[in-house]
C-alpha cells in the first residue's frame, strides 16, 4: 500500500507540468487526493483478491489449520484435498455435466435465437410484430413466477432429471433477450448484400447461414458470452429440474451441496479445493477473454 | 412461387423457437396466474378454484411481510450504494489521471483495476455464496473475524446476528455487482467527447466539478439503466440467500426473500397454488418498480 501511494506522489509532479496546450499556470493539483484515489481503488482490489486467494490457500490446509487462525498460511503444500474433491465429491463429474449442458444450450440458444431474430428483423409478414413482442415480453417476467408450473410442464414431457430437459429450458429462457438483442443487430445490417445474394440465386436459408450470420459476428460473440456466463452460473433451474439424480448435477448445485456436506463430514479442505476448482477455470477463461466479456456484458445491458 | 418460398422459410425458421418458448416459458407463466387462484398441491388432477383466498392469506402472512421488508431494504440500499461506488471508481479509472497532453487520462493502473473489479461478476452466485460463508464464519476461522481477533477485538456473528445478517448478505451483493457497473459507466464516460472536459479544465474546473457538472448529467441514461437492473436484482437474491442463510432465511427469517419462499412453498411444502400467488405478487412488484423508475427519472435527452 505504501508503495502505491508513494508512486502516485512521485508521478504527480510529472503530470502537473502541463504541456503547452494549457496556457494557464498549472493549478496546484493536490497529491493527497491522487493518493487517496489510489488507496480507494487499491483497497477494493484487495477486497476482491483476498477472499479468492484465501480460498485457494485454504485448500492446502488441514482441518485443524482451517479452524485455527484464518490468516495463517498452510503449514505444508497438501494436495490430497484436491484429489478428494475431484473424485469423492464428484467435482469432476459436475464440471463435465455443466460443460455438456452449457455447450448444447448455448449452441441451441444461438441457433434458434438468431433464426428467429433474423426472420423477425428482416422479413415483412403478417404477425411479425406480435411474435416479436411475444418474445420480448418474456424479459419482463421474473422466472420465479413460472417456477411451480414449469416443474410440472417438464415433468409431463418426461424430461425431469435429464440434461435434455435442462438444455431445452435454458434455451427457452435465454430466447427473449437473445432475440431482442440480435433482432436489433440484424436490423442494422445493409440490405444490398442480401439482395445481391438473392439475385445470384441463393436461397433464403443459404443467405442466412453464409452471408448474414458472418456479418453479424460481433453481435453473435457478445450474446454468446452473455449466454454462456448466464447458463454456466445458473443455480435455480437445475435446483428445481435436476433434484434427484446426483450424477447429473451441475457445478453450482455440486458446490452448494459440498458446502452442506463439509459441515458433517468435517472435510473442509476439500470444500475449498472444490471451490478453487470452480473458480480457476472461470478465471482463466476470463483473463483470456476479458475484453470481449466486459464489452459483451456491457453491450447486453445497454441495449 | 417466390412468396410461397418466403413464407415457407419464415415459418421454418420460427417454428422451433416459438414452440420451445411457448411450451417452457409462456405456458408456465399463464398457468402461474391460473394456479394462483387454486389450492393445487401438484398432485390433484383437477384444479379447485378458491378465488383470491391465496392472496388474502398471503397478506396476513407474517413471513410474507418480513420478506417484503427485506426486499424494501435491498431495493433502497443495493442500487444506491452500488451506483455511488461504481461511479466513483469509474470516474477515477477514466478521468482521475487529470488532463495530460491531448486529453483526460485514467489513473495509473486503471486497466488492472478494471480487470480485477469485474471478475466477481463472472463467478456463479452460488459459488460466491459458499465462499462468503467461509469468509463470514462466526469464530476466528473466518477471514474477517480472524482479522478482528488479531486486532484484539471480539469476533462478530455476521450471519448469526438477526440485525446484521441481511447487511452482511447485502455487502456480498454489492461486492459482486460493483465491477459490472464500473465497466458500464466507464463505457458511458468514454462516449462523452473529450473536449467537454478539456474546455472545463481550461476554465479551471476541478475534478469534483468535472464529475458533477459534466459526467453525471451526461451519464444519466446509463445510470438509469443500471438503477433498474439493480432494482430488479433486489427482487431476486435467491441463490445468495439460499446458500448463505438457508431456506428459512436464517437467522429466524431475518434474511428471507420472496424467491426463497416461493421455491420452498412450491417444492418443500407442495403448496403450488400459494407459491404461484407469491409469484404473481413478485411479478407486479418488479414491473411496478421498473415502470416507476423509468417514469419518474425520465427527462429530456441531452444530445451530445
């Protein structure tokens, strides 16, 4: 902390010697203020990093260490908790399930969402507006309103406790926003290219897949990221739709369950190992794609 | 022929999405309104209508009012605190470096801070909940209490004290949300033409003045969007509260919210009719909030 504020103090004067663009003499810029701004930012960064770092370190601790002083480092590097979390606590299985579910549900959401959005955005036909608002209205309803009936709908289709059921439900609930966002995007694309393709004899389907989709790539990337994150982090829907069969659980259910089990099995290190396993892949993906993720989610909120 | 091909194409592209959406989204929503007027328990084959009895009972239900009170607190505090902190950080990150050379600069290291601040947003709420359950542990094995004990203070039962638990949970919500709004507001600030700041700085406006006279008014629309999003989030809180406080909203219902009650009433107590009535109330609360916010804060747009 000390080093940060002193950094500011030394870098300030350099910034203060204003270049020729300002005719006025440099207003005395309080170095204290700059230091305090840095301090505020630095503290918030610590508030985020420390709990995560602590979780990671706690996965190497023994039970006694975990229940002792929280701020102590692990006595030695124990890796056994990671093994137990992966096998015995099924974190590996939960991860695999989540990857499978999210892969297919995002794929389905993007395929069906872009198909519907494209047709609604670029074709005139009777009922176009009605169907558009029918989709968009879904954004106004809290999912909790549908919770009870949804369970019984999925039950009637015999899709309860199945990944297919969860995938279909994820797709259905991701459609309103995806259609809304992509329809706005498709509307901005120029007509000329599609017309040229039609004159060259390309079918509507072919125009869509080979010409319009590639042109919509930036929008598709944003909304894909948005959907992957949303579906990866979903907790409520799997809790309702995948209750019974533990082998099919997704990672959020698994982590919440391990947290409960850790209480009476007294295996806290593997809880922290499981937590770390849930956090680290997300962190790696985030660090690689952070630009796209930030702009994707930001664009999503502003539309 | 061409017309026919066009309509065939439109129908083919819409068939699957509309079917999926109707079956899994629209039909449950419509059924929810219908079921809220019955005493259905999920097993009876016929619906037995009881009029508005569920709603009458709900308004006399102490738990319902407690949940509502908690939503009220979340609704007041969550958007306000998150927006204030996020605006402050976004301003520092984008413009805190002062005028240097050609334009306003962000503070040193702003890229790093942006990456770190946003990270909690990509973590699953359930994972965050489990993590903070450990952070908040009531003895010195929790991170916060470990530090307090080190400083010679008594450990605090963050999630155990009825007057404290909701605030502890609220803090986690803010912890997770701030980064997203920092990025959102940063994008908004980046869209403000740099000359505005330069002109104001030339006239001797300080950083505070720049913020209140230029950034804030021009960022109004973005802040409004953020406010609505956070308000809607205040009507949720399901995953976090279920993980941190359990399905009873421990301690003693002090932290319970409607989504948790809906889930529990429908799936633990099998009172689907009653749960749906709560869902209907939640729906009207959310919509009323969104409409009111958008209405009362609407104003002439400032053209850039």
